[in-house]
């Protein structure tokens, strides 16, 4: 029987996000599937699952990206497959805001704003709080269907006017990952 793996999904994967994710995962002592970075995600769900299972330890952090597609793109399809997989426990999903029009968005449990504070509302691409708790992004519309994992909103990873730059240690994304680890306590989705 395969060992269940605990993962965190990040809904961004461009080059800037990839550098920030790698740094933040290093900060929390996790494992990053670097090959999942790309715009759009260069891997299919089967390859992503194989890489997750081969990671040396948990939590495993993966990136998914729809490249601005307002329809269900490759990143969202991978989220659905990871969520359904019997050997994967999703501890949390860091949902990234974007300026993509015509998306339904996702309800966040909380967000990390551009100054690194935990807030109840969603944020925009710059990490500025918005009204309500619906975050709008290009790779988030299927997330509300994933019952169980913690959903954490964040602005554009590695950016936010330089406040989350990997050269500065990706402090905002690091905080989001730390909060998921602290609050999930390995509960994740029902298995």
C-alpha cells in the first residue's frame, strides 16, 4: 500500500513565482516540486503525482498555473486530480489573485496581505484587502469544490511591489505556508 503524501498547492507558477515558492519552501523545511513551475503548468496530473510520491519528505509543495485562462485550464484540472487521489492529502491551497476577468473566484478562509498580516477578507493582485472573502484569480475556480483543505489568499507571489521578492526571503508566501502547516495539523481532506 502506498504511503499518503501531504501536499500544499500554490496556484501560480511563472518564473517569479517559482523563485519565490522555492525560497518559501526552503524556509519551512518542505520539498518543492520545481518541475511543476511554469506558465502554464508543464506537467500533467499523472507526472505530478509521480513526482509527489517520489519526494523525500512532506510537506510537498506544487505549483499549478492556468496562464490567465478564465476557463478550466491545465492547472485547475491538476487540482481536481490531486484532490481525488487516494494517496494525497491536501493540507492547504494558496490561492493567488490575478487580474483575470470573467472568473467566479474562490472563498478564502483568510488571506495574508501585502504587509504579511493575516486578514479575514480576500486580497487583490497587489495583496491589498478587498471587500468580502472571494478572491479572483485564473487558477482558482475549482477550489471551492475541494472540501477540507485550508484556503489561503495571497497577492501575486514574488511580487506585490517587491514585498514578497525571493531576494527578501519571500516573507508573505512563507507566512501563508507556515499558517497552513500550523493550522492543518495533518487534517487535510477526508481520506
